[in-house]
C-alpha cells in the first residue's frame, strides 16, 4: 500500500471551503453530480444499510472533497474499486484503489454548502436530515483539492 503525499497548494476554491468550515455554521456534501435539491437516500456502510434514508453531510471539507472526486461514476462495473475514510489517531484518514485515484485526476466535483441548523448530529463525521435540503451554494473542486496522505490500496 502506498500513500500519496501531494504538495498542498491551496486553490481559491479550497481556501473558501476551509474558511466556511472554520465558521462552524455549515455542513458539506460532496458529489460528482449537479444537484438542485438533496433528497433523502438510504446510507450504506460496507454495503449494509446504515440508518434511515436521509441527506448526509459532514462538517469536514476534506471528506466532502474526497467524496466528490473519488467515485465509481466513470468506471466500468467490472473494475474492482473501493474507497473509505475514517478517524484514526484524531486525524481523518483516506484510502482508495488506484483506479479510482487515477480517475479522480480527470474529474471535477462539487461541494455543496448546507445550513447546519437543518441537520442532526449522527456521529463525529456525519450529520443527517430526513428532509430534502436545498444547498446554499456549491463550489467546484478538482484533483488538486484532494486531501494529502491518501492511501492507495
């Protein structure tokens, strides 16, 4: 397993997202898709249902960026691919397969900014709402905005 440690030069979009994160008034939802309204969907954890249908969001910009760029949308269903994130030693850790990482180099993602008051805390990394949510805005991100230290499986 290798770890990719990119030199992190912040884009203006990532700087804006990190500034919003510090305000502690917003949550973030990452997606490769353009979405007008986020609708409740069934969340999964390791291919098993994880709670009731809801809109999921995070207080951590890097998780939303990772989720917006590391996805299977551009891959054949035959390819073995997976990704994960979690908290280890009080730090967020990320891992993915090489094919998803390589696909992210050519991808654009969107990080949706959401009103934190419309969500309930689910755990340290996730908030949920069982209602449809209209984003306040979105900010486009690309490969250069991914967090550093992603482990490649």
